[in-house]
C-alpha cells in the first residue's frame, strides 16, 4: 500500500450554542467535498466538532447537558458525514462528546477508514480545567465536570498504509501522550482542539497561546519522529475567542501547512510516511538510545516530590 497520503485538517469556525447537528454536519460535508476535490485520503476534524464547546457553561445537573452528547457513532445525525466520506473514499478523525449506554461521559474521538467503518476510538486522557463553578472566570472550562478521564489509553491503528495514533486538545501539551504512541510505532498522530485565546486561570500574554499550540506539536513531531496534524475549532464562539492555527507538522518539526483564518477552512499536505523512518532509525532509535533505568518516576509519580536530600535541606 502506498505510504504517500494527502492529509487534510478541516478546521471549523465557531459553532453557536443553538446550532443544530445537521448544520455542523453539513459544514463538515462541505469541507469533505473540498478534500475530495483536492485528492485527500484522510481528514482530521476538531475536538467536540458537532457542538459548541459546552464545557464553558455551568450546569448543576449534568444530565441537563445530555443534548450535547452522542449516544452512538455514527447516529442518525452524523451518518450523512460517514456516507459522504465513504462515497469519496476518505478516512477521517472526528471528535465528539460520548454518552455511553451505562451513563459514562467522555471527550472522545473516532478513527474511520475509507469505507466509513469506525476502526478506532480514543477517550481524552488529560482533561484540563475544573469541575465546579469558578466565579472569577469570564467563562468556565468544566471538562473535569462533564467528562471522566479516558479509560482506553493511547492506542494506535494500522490504517492508510501507516500507524496512526489519536489525541485530543490538552493531550498535545504532554510529552507522555506522544511518547507512548510512538513507542507503539505511531507515524502519524492526529488531534483536534478547542483552545480559548485567553488563559482564565492566570495572566498569560495572548500570543503565547498560539506559540504553545505550535511549539508542543512541532517539538513532539520532531522528538517522536512522526507527523502531527492538529485541527482547531476556531473563532468567536458565544463570546469566547478560540485560536485557529490548524497545522500539519512533519517529523523534522516543521509546519508544512497552516490555516490562515478562524473559519471553516481546509488545509492539506501530501506527505510520505517514510519520512518518519529517518528519525526513528537514527537520533530517536529508541531501542538503541533510551535509558529506561532512569525514567521510572515518569510512570510511578504524578506530582513533584523533592528527593530526600533536597527535602531535608528545606527544613
Ligand atoms: N479543550 C482543551 O483541552 N482546551 C485546553 C484549554 C486549556 S485552558 C483550561 C487546551 O489545552 O488547549
């Protein structure tokens, strides 16, 4: 199978709180049509691509937010997207809020092949924000209220001639996300995001939001020798500005395609997955160079713990 793929990042502009699923799906179908015309094999949609970013709203009774969740994927309202994609032979990644039959809520993404079949599922591991209302914030970021941490780990799937891994938004800021998947052979890591352009928990100059967005994806593309595709939901959504900057980064860490708007916009790049080999066989040949005897605390300790000799000196 060819290892040369044309990839699309299908950025979405804002989705209003009252916008219907049908409208959001139609917008995505329009981007899929453009992707087909541009020869895309695979398209990456944003995180929570079917609705407004509802964790910005506080609701005491979580079940009152049920309208924002999908109980099946595809369901009646999302099936047209799957049909259009399979008609055009395009695989895709789609982020959405998942409500399971036994009542669990996850921030989820699925991987879909070129026949419209769901081949993989990822549930967001690194949930940012808070779980209770915080009055000092201009808007809330209640992902810890509306979702449980993902229980599926960081999987990878053989698809489109390569090995693909998935992540969601805040996951992109954590090196562990990429390293776990690249230890499983990931050559292409795809993710969607909703990132407000203001940090509402502490002062941070606005321009750093975009800088960190690209810094994390580019650095991790390089350090794990893989392609990274990040797709935004962007623009002013019910008064909250979300950054754009959707991009495709290659294993050198360089961005090869970058969105220029904060609206519905498709960016594409034709990539050769074999480009991921060079780093994996040289500088980042893990089998040859990693020293796991020194990495233990990364997987056994969550917060900072001073080593005993430093802790003693502080007393
Ligand atoms: N959706 C998401 O994960 N957004 C976060 C915002 C962090 S501010 C609480 C992000 O990392 O972009």
